[in-house]
C-alpha cells in the first residue's frame, strides 16, 4: 500500500472536502470492541465502545465522530488520564489531564445510548436505519457516526469485535466470523469478529428474522442470511455466487476475507450495499433474476474498496470503476459476451451524457454518479486494451496484492501499469485523457500486435 499521500496532511480545523466532516487528528485507532444492546421495536440502542488507540504526535485532547443524538454518559481510560468530555456538532470531544506524549498506547471506554437513525446528506439518508422488521447499517461515505464513536474517514482502518444482543427471534449479522452466540431468556447475543482491518463506513450490523444458509465452502465459506419466505427465490437468484467468487479469485487473486456473507432484507432496497466481507441486498434483488450484475458487482468490492481502501473520496472511481468492470468480466466468462462489447455499449451511453465530469475529482455532488462508474470501468478496459490480456491480468494480481488490506491511490495503480507497459508515453496519454480531462476520449481500440 502507499506509504504517503498526495493530499496535504490535514491540519487542525480542516475537513473532508467531500463529506464535510472535520478530520480527527493526532492518533490512530487499531481496534473497536462494540457491545450493542438493541431493542428492535422501540429502536433503542444502549452501547459501550472500547477503543484501542495510539497517538502519533503529542496531544492534549482528541475528537471522535458521533451524532449528538447518541448521548455519551461516561468515558473512562487506561494509559492516559482524562479531564473531561463533551458533545457538540456531531463530535465527542475528549480532553486529557495532561499532554499525552507521542506513541502512547491507550484504551478508551465510552458508554452511550439513543435511538439510532440515519443522517440526511447530499446522497440521501445514511447510517443506521430501521426496517419493517429489524434494522440495517449502510454508512457510505460517513454514516458510521450514527451508531458508534469512531474516526469516520476512509483511510483509517481497524479490526472489530461486535457483541450484539437482540430480542428473539431476531438475528444480528455483522462483519467477519461468528465467534459464538448465547441465549439468555428472550434475548440472544451474537459475537462477530473481523481480523482484517476495515474502514468505518464498511462496518455493519444487520438485524432481522433470518435463516442461515451455507452456500459453499470453497475457497472460503459463503453464507446467506435470508428471511424464510425468500429462500427459494434466493437460492435461484444467487445460484452462481460460488462460481463468481471462483472467477474473481482467478482474475484478481486470493479472496481477502475469511468468509463471504450475503444478507437479504425483508424490505426492498433501491440498491445493494457493500460491507467488508459482506453484501446486503433487498428482497427485490432476490426475487428478480435481472440483478445478476449487481451480485457480481458487490462481490468484486471485497477486493476493490473493501480490502484495497481509498485514501480520499475523490478517488471513488478506483472502487466503482473496477467493480463495474468486474460485472463485464463475469458476463464475459459466464455468457460469452466480451467485455469490449459491454464497454462499447456504455461508452455510447456516456457520449450522450454531459461532458462535465472530471473522473479524478468528480466532487461530492457527482461522486456516486453513474458516469463515475462507467468512465472508471472504461479506464480499466483501456488499460487492458493497452497492455493485452496476459500483461493486464498479471499487473492486476500485483496491484491487488500490493494494496491488500491497505490504502491505495491512483498513482499506485499507474505505477503498476507503467512497470508492465512497453510504451510509458501511451500510459501517460491514457491517464491524462481519461482522468484529468472532462471530454470523453476516443474509445480504446486494440492495436495490431
């Protein structure tokens, strides 16, 4: 993964240009241990977050992201002495009794409670959301603050333990491996652990009346959590999930997590959602076979976005461009439709749309615009066309391994491409025209070899 950032190091008082969230500076969090007691019907969350942190510069205090409606009642610490804490403007502000020297490891324990709900943003409502029977978490890009105190920025990764208690017959599904579950009276506690570091927006808690299905065990367990009435439709619509995973392992390299979990909600969802080691679909995606491309898309995010994270949101095309191209690769394999054919079709679609999007920095309003997805996928196809299949897929394996469970930026991909290319000038020309100019370049045609 990259060891430096092209973006200037944030300074106190600065904020993320895309999310508008002020940066939390001076420390890193390595692990979150979240104990969540959730009552579905009143939508009430009583919680304790235990956070392992280390400061990389001397600090007199620190901030964490947490919406004001989730009220903190107590903060304790090990390894540092606290002076006070307060909440304002969706920040938990913690002051220490004296300056904490750099490279001090410490643990914060934060007790809080409230009625979790999503926050309204330019991209709709994000975060913890009630369903007709349960709840879901969909945090991209900055909704994790709706349910736990965190450093809610994409380039800060940590490992997690979740201990989620819910009323029977509900099941709580989180990232990682189910370490155990214990029943006490009318409630059950589920313990999930993910050993691979993930960004806060990829942490999730799904609560519903689910049945657990084992879909495959090769190369990793593939598990479904599905409402009973949707199981027949799910088994039909997701029948090729294991085949997709096998293809992507062949094309991209080793699957990056310990398992892959698919959760289907009882409600319809407009779009499916990715989380680390897990994807979330609505009932409509299980009932209708036409969503096969989205099943492929969400699976591919386990490599592009979930393992290989972003340093900043203006690079969103790295996630969505590769995931969109993975759809085309799946149908190239499963249906014999060349990715070049899909690329040409979507290129024609882009020609008909406004030519005012800069892929390298689309801006917060357009970061989830379909043109980012399709133009990003066309960058990937252009690279494949330039390098040829053998060199392209070999480069892709190196790039994916390089960024595994880290953070990547466009210059990391460009460096791998330059190492594989015979003509560096052609790489530079491709890069500038597709990423740094708004006008759509000509469609990439293979050269005579």
